[in-house]
């Protein structure tokens, strides 16, 4: 992979378990287009937060995978249920350094 997308969400207090359950239930639909490198909840720092990392061949692959996933009825419904649980959404595209283990 040559591009990674780091997505972070701050959820409304008390909504972490609901968010995780919905995300997990819809993840198989999303994985048809690309699979996450990892999904984490935050224990120290901004609480009520989740972070997930996705790997892509390049930025075009990311755009194609996201478009296809959002066209999938199961993932589209999952996203519509996740949105109301979130206060803040952040997305960063990361390019690995030449010495990164994930390159």
C-alpha cells in the first residue's frame, strides 16, 4: 500500500458501544471494497473516540473503493446509522516514509 487513510471520530458520550456494534455489523459489506488495517477505541486522550486505518494502492484506489462502498446498500445503511452517533469526523491521508514498516 502506498496511501493510508486515518479516520477518527469523536462520538457523543455513551455511544461508543452502539457505534462499535453498528460498524462491526456492516463491516463485511465495506470489506468487499477494501479492508481496514485496524480499528481502535481510544482509552487515553479524547475519550468517546474511535480510529480506523485503511490502506490503498494510491489516492485513486481510495476514491474508487469509497465510491463503490457508498453504493453498497448495506454499507450505505450502516453509514446512515453511524452518523448521528458522531460529534466530530476527521480524515487524514498518510504517505509512508521510505523506512516505514507499512509501505
